C-alpha cells in the first residue's frame, strides 16, 4: 500500500510572523507555510522569513522536521492596481477602480467584474481615456484610462486583489516579471515548493518547471492551482507534469455557478485519484475564525469531507496570515482533518 504524507499548510503573514507562534502552529500539526507573493516579494518578506527560519532551526534542534516554505506566485491572474488605502464600495454607487496595466486592454463597457474571489461585484459603466499626463488621475498605476464601475455587491476593496471578467478568456504568460524575480532568489530563502496559479494546460506548467530548474529549484515541488473550467478540462495533462493539484475554490467558484462548485470539486478529486496524484483543498476552510475563536459547523464538515474524500493536504490563507487566532485555527484544522481520514 502506498504511504501518503499528509500535509497541513498555514499562510505566513503579519498575524503569525513570530517564531514562537510558528512553533505553536507546528506543534498543532502544521507541516508547511505558504507565502502569498501577490502582495509582497521574497526580499520584502525577509523579516517574516527570518522568523520562519528561526522557528525551523528550533524544530530541528528539538529533533523535529522543518516546515516547508511554499510560495504562491502571481501567475496570469488579473488584478486591481495597488492603492494607498482600501476603498469602501457601496451598492449601486459609481466608483473609479484602478487596474494593473495588463488588465486595461481586456476591459469594455458593459462587462461584469468580480473582485477578490467574488466577494465584490460590479459592471463597467464608462471607460474614459486620460488624454494628458497632467490630467488628474488618482491612481497613476491604473494606466491611461479611468474605469468607472457601478457596484452591485459592495464591500471593502484592497489593492492587488483578483479580478474575474465574466465571459472573457485570457492568454497571458504563465509567469509575470515579479514571478521571475521571485524565482531567481527563491533558493536563497529556502523555498521547497512553488504554487502556480491559474494552470490551464501542461505547456504552461512545464514552462514554470523549466524556470524553477534554471534558478536552482530542481528539488522543489510544483503545485498546480486549478481555478478555471479550462484547467478542469485539461486536468489530466496538467497532473502529468505536476507534483500536487490544488483545488482553489475561490476563483474556481467565480468561473462556475456557485451551486455547481461542489460537483466540480468532486470531479477534480476523482480525476486526481485516477491519475494517482495528491491534491490539496483550499479556500474559506475556516474563514469565520479570522474573527472568531470557534468555526462554523459547515466549516469543520468541509474539512472533514476533504480528508474523507481523499485529499492529502489542506491549507488556510487569511485565517493565519491576518486572522486573530492563528494557533487555534491550526489546531482546529489539523484535528478535523485527521478525524476525517478513513480509519485503517
């Protein structure tokens, strides 16, 4: 019988970037930490990474296993431009939203946009060219157009958050310039795994693998995030060139009607088992614990069923990166996951 190495990932962020907290999370069962490079670079995260390194040294001194460091790249994802402060978007109000340069050519009036894994929603009402460099522009990084959005689902929008343009397929390079820069120094920071967003075909995943090898990451694992129907349809070929499949339910839940998402997750799980490749489940597993000390019944049921159905790994994101209870999150995640594993 094949031995399965079960893995539990937290996400490194301000709430847990302390060696003592990291050790407590490891003692609770965490096996690795993800660093989201959508909002920070490896050099700029050096302070947090020093705390992780110190924690790993302490674990080794105690005869334990060091934690993996998994970097989550930008990939071909479309994003809001960086902003000096978050923007509160009210329903049925019109706002100027800044976008990164690679997004602007794709935008047209009348399109529906989903922001931050679908938490916010709006429709492009007007696109106004900026005719002069001297013309007022609150968001210079937003490029040469002002994009006015009528909000239909409001909330707080932070700079750098993801965008989904309903009904539009993109053909972007699998790696951004920021990704290349991060991969070039990843070995220096002890990266043991790379997570590639929005994988849609084997060619792009193989390209990322080639770049990893060029930068001395031959021994690092490559995790392929499935976040679109195209990725689901090409899962068999993607699995052949990946070490782990990631069922990333945030953007995947934007690409299909939300009520279809559980069935799509099950389809991915079945294909992974058929291909004998491990898979990881992520997104909102314990999101209520960002604020609360206890999760909802639905959340623990979700974790249990991920393990019961065959997941070899689970991961939390904001729950440990910015949440109020990172250690409690890890205890709940680990206990529930292992409770869900089929008993021998």
